[in-house]
C-alpha cells in the first residue's frame, strides 16, 4: 500500500500515479514527479553485520578493531555503542563512543547488542 500525496496545485486527493514516475491530478491536470528520494527513504533499511535490522537508539557492539583516521586511536572490537543514530551515507551510523566522542561507523562493522 502506498499513500498518494494530495495535489500541490489544488489539494485534490484524487491523484494517481501514471506508472512513469509522475503523479497526475485529474481535477486540475497538474503533473509532478514522484520524488525519488522519498521512495528511497521508505525502502532504506539499516542492517548490522548479521543482517539484523537496526533502529535509532539501538545499542550495538563493534565487531572488529576500527582504526580512526588521523591517529585518533582504535575503537576495539567488542566496544559497546549506545544510542546510535542512523544516517544516509557511506558511514551510516552516527554515535558517541566513550573516550572517543562523536563519530561515524559503518553498519557492516557492528552487531546489534
Ligand atoms: Zn490538482
């Protein structure tokens, strides 16, 4: 089930998707593109190294030593990371690690605790 947006021109809710990436409003004839990033957001899921779904606020464990750039030390395997925040990008977890501060991790290097 997908929810169709109301027409931005006349706020009609009789809009439909024409199957070619456009929403169409039959009342005023307005056409506008289906936002690709909205669709991507709905489909995007974060999974840990074992394939478990991750959610904002989860606690995860680092599964391998992660060397920090710029000589910032190493986050050891087994380090617990609380209250993660999922973000878009190559490093898709924002978090704070005791002793290191705010940083970004890759979901493939953590496991849900
Ligand atoms: Zn309309």
